[in-house]
């Protein structure tokens, strides 16, 4: 186990309510990826994914000391860190490959079908069944005729949704030891993710190194996408019951839509707004198992 006496100290963590940490996470969860989309013409989605994860791992490393975390962890914790790291690597890659082909509001909405399906699996109630039905109806409304033929984009988005569900489950497990311990574990998992994506980095290193501005932009994307929101997630998860955290997730489709309008000029139509409302309703309605 990680020694509690050597964990990072965050004296002002409890000065803000956990809902405030979640609100910060909700903004940056899609603000960073929207900036990443602007990097696609230069670095591509795979190169951008590597930049995001590698820069986040580099920011975490001096504070969380991944090597020390692995050395002091028991076998079960090491397994958790490795699986969480691989999940982060695959989730970020599939997320960007989906964003290359689909609007952010659709990709964000699809992320929650898995979490609500998980809630229905753990707590088989009519309420959760209705929540899943609302969410699926909203996703189908968002897909519509415009995106129904984009099978590669929908496939990557579906994979991202499955991995996002796994991230929520593993993130709660990592946060069970408290916010500081959760952030230490997150830093170790991010180091695993960076190593997993290293082949992508090697493949795109020549292009990236030729442009210091591109590298700096990638670091900014990593901080906005994987440092700020993930830390805030841990600070919120450590103090919120899973049911409360699941209810707050209803904010994210709306946040994604607003950010996409401001940064990417992806203007939703009436059908899109209706689909987003259905997804948000499904997220708010569902209740996860204890």
C-alpha cells in the first residue's frame, strides 16, 4: 500500500465544496479536447493524443512520483494503476479519432450510454431502464441522417464510451483512499498511459519537434485535458457519493455543446438540442448501484 504519511498535502482542498471541483472539471473536460481538434491538421489525432498524455504525465511526475507509488503499492494496487493507465491511453486515442469525424456534442452524448448501462446492470429498476431509453433516444436523435453513414466515427465513439465507463469505475477505486492518494495513483496511471502511447510519439516525433509552437500547444492541451479535469474529478469523487457524482455528470453534454459552439463553431440545430436534452434527462434520472 502507499504510505499515507508520504502522500501529497493539499491544505486548501476542502475549502471548496466537491460540486465546485466538478464544475471546473466539467469545463476543462471538453475545453482541452476542443483545443486539441485545432491541432489535428498539424499533429493528427494520434500525435495529439500522445502530446496530451505525455505532457500530463510530465506535469504529474515531479509531484506524484509514479516510480515511488509503484514501489510502495501492493499487487492489487499495481494492477489497478496499470489497467487505469491503459484505459486512459486507449480512451484518449479513441476519443480523438472520434472527434476527427464527429461533432463533439455527439461524442460527449455517446460517452454516457455506457455509464447508464452500467447503472442498469448494477441496479435493475424501471427508473434506470427509462434513463437508458432516454439516453439512447437522444443519441439516435443526435446521430440523425447526417452522421449515420460515418461508421468509423461512430465505432471510435462507441469504443470511447465503453472506455469512459471503465474510467469512471476505476477512478472511483483510485479515489477510495482520499483525494491526495487518488491523485498520486492518477499520476502513476498517467505514466503508464504515456509509455503505452510512446510508439505513437516516436512515429510523430519528427513532425512535432520541428515546431516548438506545436509542442507548446500540445502541452497546453495536456494540462487542460488531462491534468486539471482529472485532478478535479479525484477531488470530487473522494467527497461525493457515487450517486451524487453520477447526477452531476448530467452537466457534461451541455458543457460539451457550449464549448463546441464557442471554440469550434459547431452550432447545434433543433434536433441536436432535443437529443442533448434527452441525454441530460437520462443522466439525471438514472441511479447507480451502491
